[in-house]
């Protein structure tokens, strides 16, 4: 990487000369018109939209596809089936890779450019998808997942930057919003793909391998898109930068203004390198209470977004459905598809209401609904644990000789002791429950869990349970999942990202937003790596109860520490933080509320632009 700090005057002077000469010459633009060229603009926006949308689709697809693929990976690898830590590793190593990718993505894009780094992330993603699809062991799957996560992390830092720098201002918010929608759309598509391959030999290999297709399409699409004009300008390639800007702003007068603004912005940035910004952040965190308060609010929102359990639902939805008593993988995936569809619709609702109701009010309402849904899930799984069918002990020995669960013949077990499905699954990691034919709530068989017994149970027209047990109350758990997504997706889904784009001073918005985003990734990793372990250690019911307690803490946090930014300009937000720091939380919060209610909402275009900054 260029050593800009070692020779600041020489490099900046050289780049400045290039800009002042070539930049002003480029202002005399031949080919620029006095009226916008609508068709050229539309072609450019269309290409950019496709590229941005595919990046979001990739992110969402990987989030959703592993939840269904995991069901079949467990079937193919006995070591994975009963090892919750290994299952969590298969899911969460992608997140670990994403943390690393997001950390290096910014530096890579600064040095090599936004476009080639996005293309590089596609290549990494494709390699990871191929490795996963051809894996012969869980360890190889984990390697592929890590590479896929690395590609996602790099793209997650670089793609939004590219979109913000290479799109017209009035379309910027729409493109960023489309990217968010495509993430949830990608999750929905992943469940459709999972369902499509449930009857195909290789199941999970196809599910994971298909992820390479949108990555290849995006790679090809990026070949026909220009580099970021801002990056080109910062490297002294002024004429190339203006050529790109001409596609965005065909009007000569508007193009001139954009070039002038870009020159000023890049000059200011060159005078302050990344080390200076880091030092400034540390200094201002020590000296300015208002910045500490803003960072606490932003980071806290991002952490609580994950700790209330959203990615336990998105990564493990089919597994949760099976825990609720649905044995069929296909049924579990179908019900999870409904959950993903609700999530996509809820995201649309959040975009509609975030500027009407306000960020804070939407988050509080969302968390109240999340707490209620988690109470429903807690009660549902508590009821299912006490409602499982009994084990027909004599039949277990007679109908499946040689495959009876060791629990039934344990020397310390009383012959008169009754057993049920829950006892069968919890007593031994090597046992499963073969339900009665016709009515699954009738006594069934407790047998050794392996592929042979699974097929034997199917031959007897019985359902095979290894994760959860049949229950009259499984539908209550599915209802709880649907209510959870309905409550979360319009509020705690978009609000943390929206608030973090608005609450920091402009000079530190990038670095503070990066800290908050990293906190989100880390919290995501913690939750994903611990969910299945918790369900095994304390039970599914108490796991959701724990998430409910965390959600109550999140509700109190939002109520006490997160201000309303609806209708406030960036300057008014900074003033509000200064007032809070000087006057205390309660009084300044009341003043900010009154001010926000007195002002009309900003128009969608200005709001979208502020989110993209």
C-alpha cells in the first residue's frame, strides 16, 4: 500500500497538480449536454442496480441456504448429526470469515479500487461454493464456508461504498434500499432452492453449489461497469473520473458542480489519512461525552439486533421447526420458507414506516413484539417437552431387534420406569424415536440413530425423529416463529443501520459506523456459535426464555439511550447530543422528542441520501 504518511507533501502535491490541471480542463466537457439524457442514464442505473442487487442476493442466499443444507449434512455425516458444536462451526465459520473480510475489504478497495475488489470477492465466493459442493468431510465444508464468508465480508464493505460513489445522488437511496431488499429476497430464494433439491441426489451439495451462479453473474456484470469516480479522482486519474461522472450527470452544469465538490472532498480526505482519523476518534472519545453517548447508542443497537436472536431464526429455522416436532426435512423447509417470506415483507414494511413513525418508536414497538413472540416460543417448547408420546418398550425390542436404544437395556434402569420420546432423545446422543404409524402421538420405538434405522422406520410407515418429538403444540411454536419475524423485521431489522448512518459527526461517521458494524458481526458470531449448544444444555424452552430476557434489556436500552432522529438534520442531531451531554438524558430526550414531532418528515430522497452517507 502507498506510504502516504511518509511523503505527504510530494504525493499530495503531485496529485493536486494533476487535478488542478486535468480537472479544470475536463470541466470543458465535450459531449456533455444541457439536458439529461434519460435513456443513457437509465441504462447506467439499470446495470448498477443489477450489480448491487446481486451482491445483496449473494449475502442473503448464503444466510438462508445453510439452514436447509445443514439438515442433509447431518444425514450424510454421522459426526455432524449429534455434535451441535460441529453444526455451529459449519454455520458460524462463514461469519468468522466475514469479520476478517470486512476488516481487510476497506484497505483493499482503497488500494486497488472498488470494482476489482468486488470482482475478487466474487472469485473467492465461487471457490468457496465449489469446495463446499464437493466436500468429502465436515472439515472441508468448514474450509469452504470460511472462504464464502471471506468473500461476503469483503463485498459487504466494498459494494455499498461503490454504490454510494458511482450512482446518481437522487437514485442513491433507492439503490441502497434495493440492496437491503435483495438480502431478504436472497434468503427467500435460498429456501426455494432448498425445497427444489430435497428430492435430488446430492441435496445439500446442490444447495451450496448453486450459490456460485449469482457470484459468476455479478462477476461478469462488473466487467461492464466503470470504476468509482471518487476512487479514480483520488488517484489522480481525473479524466477517467470525469468520463464516469458524465454517465451519471449528462447535464454540463450539474457535472461541473459535481467535479468541484468531488475535488474539495478528496482534497480534504488526502489531508487527513486513516491514522489521523483513528487518533482523532480516540482523542474525541476521551474529551467529548456526546461522541461517547452516540457510539454507545449505535454499537448497542447493533449488538442487541443480534442478541435478541434474529440469526438463530434465520440460520436455524428448519432445525427449530424440527425441534417443534416436525420430522420431515421437506416440511421443515416449507415452513421456514413461510418465515423467510414474512421477513421479506416485513422489511418492505420497515422501509415504508421508518420515516413515518420514527426510528425510536419503531424499534420500541418492534422489541415489544419480539418479547411477546419469545414468550410464545418459550411456552410452546415447554408444552411440547411435556406432551411427547410414550416409548413402547416391548415393541422396540421385537420390531427392531438389534437396533434397540442402549438406554432400554441399561442395567440401572427400572423395568417399570416409563419412558417417552423426550427421554429417549435426551438420554443418549445415539438414539432416535420411531413414531407410531398413523397417529404419531401413540407409543413409538426408541432405537439407535443411524441411516439404516432411519430407512427401516420409513419402511414401517413411521416417521423418524432425532431432533424433536411429536406434540399437539408444535403449531404454537411455528406461530411464535412467525410472530417473531413479524415483530423484528420492520423495526429492529432496519433501525440499527438507519440510526448508525445519522448519529455520528460527519468527520467520524465512517470510522464510528465501521466500529458498530464490526460489533454486529461479532455479536452475530457469538449467537450463531452458541444457539444449538444452549438448546442442548438448558433446553429449547429456556433458550428462548433467555433471549426474551435479553430482548427486555434491549427494550430498556432503546428507551434510555437511543434518541429519535426522525425529521432532524445532521446538524440538529449533533446539537441534540451536545444538549444531552450537558443537560442529562431525560431533559434532552424530551426536547428532542418535541422537536422531532414539530418537524415534518424529510422527503424520501433526502432521507435515503443521508442513509447512504
